[in-house]
């Protein structure tokens, strides 16, 4: 029985980190959709592939550094701070792309898959660089 207790001794910390990470991801996806003003979820429900690629890439770009933060954070506050940094990085990445690609919002709304791929790739790249730049 001690072996079983020892096996599950870290399950509380795991559950807390996992649930907090899922909540942070949900907050990010909601806030990101509001910032982009695309209404990605509505477009995705209508079958818009560009919106799905864009939002999916942004979520991946956010969770990559959050995953690293879970692995290295010493507290829940530390995790939330790193998640906030990841959120800002994704927001700035989107804004920079929107400036460089003048009709980005219209392209996504018109389901131009190339625009969705570009946004997804940039968001993932930002997430990877963000995670790599984190220090313990």
C-alpha cells in the first residue's frame, strides 16, 4: 500500500498544474479571439480553415512556453507570470503580422488558407523562441 501512496504522492501538484494550465489556455484562446476581432470560433464553426489554422497556431504558440513554465516554475504565481509573458508575446506577434500584412483580417475572414498558415507558423515560432528564452 505504501508503494501506491508513493506513486500518487505528486498527483495533487500534477492536478493543480494541469488544471491551471488548461484554465490559462482557455483564457488565452478567449482573449486572443477578442484581440484579433476575427471572431475565430464563429468562423471555425462555419468551416473557415484559415481561422482554425490561425487560432490553432496561436494556442500552440502559447502552450509551448506555458509547458516549459510548468516544468520549471517554483510556484503558481511563477506559472501565471510566465503565461502572461507568453500571452503578450503572442499578442505582439499578431499585431506585428497585422501591420506587415495589411488585409490580414479580411484574408482570414475570406478563408485564405495561406494567411492562416502564416499566422500559425509565426505564432508557433514565437512560442518556441519564448520558451527557449525562459530562464529557471
